[in-house]
DNA sequence: CTATGTTAGTTGCTAATACAACTATTTACA
DNA sequence: TGTAAATAGTTGTATTAGCAACTAACATAG
């Protein structure tokens, strides 16, 4: 029994699209993670956290903002930042206006590591993306993903 | 310092596209996982494994084929199938031509559970996808993801 | 001002996954 | 045929992440 002939004929196209999104992401993430580990000894989760910190307008994020940006639980983010702190890539700052809150900032070492990792990242994307999608196609894909990702 | 003005100006558009893909996937997967847990008590990983088994032409997959289909390690797949077996959703069959290999098949209970989950899944996709992307846009997105996912 | 509720972050616990080492089997080839 | 290499799957171990309970701080209503 194939999916096509199963109980939900009408929405099948969406199931397939969603499956394709998950699969594409999983394979690319796996490939990038391997590359980053090999070339930079940097787990993808660390890369993502550092990238989100750099992307932040103010150059820093509160724990819960970071957790949301990397789509982790707050507990998981606490531990992740513990590890990044151990490695010297981030620092914690008290928030002057709210003593519950903590700002996470990227350190010079963190920035250097991120630059390094971005080089690897770009090589990887060049290899996996450049010859598969044209510039126009990449732009279209971006637009569609952004629409789909609207919160 | 924003990403735009940092060390890799030329490939930035790709970094952003990739980030968008990861982020979109993470948020949708998280949402779907919550829905499936709530409505069916079925983890997304179980759903994915059952769906891959149903999608298989022969109605069954060897362990390593399944591992590849769900993008897991073989070790992780062994444990996942252990759990699905405990729950009665899959069975293991010896391969008659290769005594090392094991076929994983979906049981009647597994099929019933998957049908149930697909209903939830479709409702979720209807909510998150239908009003954000048109039919044509979904088709375009599928095409582009398939190109990007070429192995 | 105090009490109640909400928010930010951490910690204990558990579950899930990857990696590497291992066994069993098959394949290649000399 | 006999041995080495490759392949399929499992298991020990460590890492990682989520959830729920917890503490501390802030906000709001009385």
C-alpha cells in the first residue's frame, strides 16, 4: 500500500512536500555538521548559536531570545551556553534593568571561531547548492520558505 | 557587526537561505511533534519511520535502508525499531537470502496508528501551510527542494 | 504594602541519538 | 579453497536535549 493510494488522498501533496522539507534539511544538516566537526571541531549547534548572536542587532541576546532563535528549550539552551562558555566562545552579562535576565554575548574567540566556521560553511554550501540551484531559484526558494515560516 | 558586513560577503545569500531552511524545518517539526504527541501519543521519529515503511515499494525495508530513509545512524535505528517493536507497530523478518539482513515491516497496529497520525498531520499542514502557500507555490517549493536534495 | 501571578533562568531526571567496538555473514580474490 | 575485506546489525558508552520542578525577580491587583 503506497501513500498515494492510502486513506488521505486529498492532502497527500502536502505530506510529500513536508517530508521533502524534513528530509532535505536532515541531509544537509548532517553533511554540514560533519564538515564543521572535521574542519573546525565545532558542532552545528554551537555554530548556530554563535551565528544567531552575531546576527542580533544589539550584538547580544537574552537566554530566552537565544533559545527561541535556535529553536531549543530554555533548559537545553542553558546547558548549551554552559558548554560555549567553557570553550570561551561566549560570556554572560547581567541585565541592568532586570536581574532575572542574562545577556549572552559572543567573545573575540567566539567571533574568530565563527569566521572560521563560516568559511567551511560557505565551501559546503558552494558544493551542495551552487550547481543545483541557480541564483533565481535560490531567491525563489528563500521567498517561499519565508512565507512558510511566517509565525 | 552584522552578518552582512562580516568576512564573507559574496556567499551570504546562501548562508541566509540555508539558515532559513533549517529554521523553517525546526519550527515546523517542533509544531508537528507537539501535535502528534498530543493527539496520537506518537513521537515524530516514530511517525517518520512508519511513513517510510509504508512508502517502501515492497512494503518493508532492511535496517540500513530504513536508517538511510529517516537519516539516522544504524545504531540509532536499531534502538528506534526496538521501541516500535515494543509498541507493536513493526515486526522484524529474517531475510531469506542474506542472514545478516533484517527486514522491518509495519504491522496492522502500526498501519492503524499511522492512519490516525496522518489525519493529525494533515490538519497540521492545513493550518500551517494552506493559507501561506498557494498550490502553485507548493509545487514550486517541492521542485526546488527536490533539486537541492539531489544526492 | 502585600499577595498573587507571571517571567527568566537553572537543575534533576530521563529519553533519544551518535560513535565506536564487536559479532556474524557475505563477497572478492589469490 | 582459504583468507582478507566489506557489509549488516547490535550493544556499550557518552552526549545532548526536553520536561518538569524549582528559585529568584518582576508585575499587577487589592
